């Protein structure tokens, strides 16, 4: 199993859906094809970002 840091994201936009959609889209564009588990600890925009990213891929 390969493990590594996916990337550092620092921004002034907070943890909203726009930020998470951009992060997840970047990961997809870098070649990540399948995410099996997403863990969220109260980040309100992350679930919506996952949904938006999945919708844009047709999955």
C-alpha cells in the first residue's frame, strides 16, 4: 500500500464547499481515480464537495 502526503492546502476561503470542491478536483486531475473512505469531523463543506466532485465525474 502506498501512503504519502497528498498536498498542503492553505487558504483564506475557509472550509466551505468551494474550497473542498477545488481540492478534490485537483486530486482527481492528478490521477486519483477512486476514493474509498472520506472522514469528516464537522467540516460542513466537505460532504457537499465530495458530492459535487462525484457529480462532475458522472459517478
